[in-house]
């Protein structure tokens, strides 16, 4: 098993990366969350990896932190979730968002991830409920959606990506009502 790769990033072609280690170049698939955090080509990188051995291929998946690697492995254990869908989930949602959606049993938001239908989302929630632990080992308890989450949902329904919506909403000042928060976020987005 290849547990971790440390080397020079020589190619970025999402979702595929190529990392050279001691003269050998490893092709690694990674979620977009990991790719966004990588340095420029030619720089040193460390990726936590999972080697998937199939009858027709050996596939290497890389993650920016051990938590994502663990979540990927848990996702692969869910019936109907393969490596591509697991990568899509980790690309669309941060680890904390995934934990929160599973804990609050929010199947509707999970169905917004490409490749996830209603039944798969419900199965994912059922099978991961007690398995996605926080770094301290505790499992998240369900929480009520915040104004920030509501504003992000509104922006996503307007066609913005969840990642862009979240980044923009977090830049507006606190203490606003939901309509004010959405209005200021839209102004911020249109000014960039």
C-alpha cells in the first residue's frame, strides 16, 4: 500500500496530478479541494494516498490531509459509491460540510453533488451517520442551518457554485438579516 507521497509536482490537469519521487512519476487523482490548495508546478508536495487495485488497473488517489483520505475510504464502503463519485463528493463539499450534512440528514443538499441521486444520498447518510468522526474522535451532532448556510443555499439556487457562494458570504459583515446578507454578497460578487 502506498500511504503517502512526497515529491515534486510536475503536472496539474484536474482531477489528475503527476508527482515525481526519486525519478518515478506517479499519476494521482485528487478532489478539487486538494488541487486548489496545491503549490505551483515545480514545488514540493505531500499527498496522503489511497491505492485502489482493480482487475484492470492500479489507481492512486491523493488528498491534502489525512481526514479527507479517511472520508474517501468511508465513502468507498457505501453501496453504490465508487471512486469517481467519492471524489466528486469531496470536491463539492468540505469535510466539515459533509459531516454536517450527514449529521443533519440533509439528503436534499447531497443530491446537488453530481452523480448523487435521492436514494444514494439517503443510503450515504444511513451508512455514514456514525462513521465520519471529527479529528478529536467525536461524531458531529445535528445542527440547525445558520443564516450563512441559508444565504449559501440561496446563491447556489441562483446558479453560483457552492464554493464561490461560501467564500463570498463569509466576506460580508456579521449581524445582517438573510435578505441583507444575500444582497451584500451579490454586490460583492458583481464588483469582482
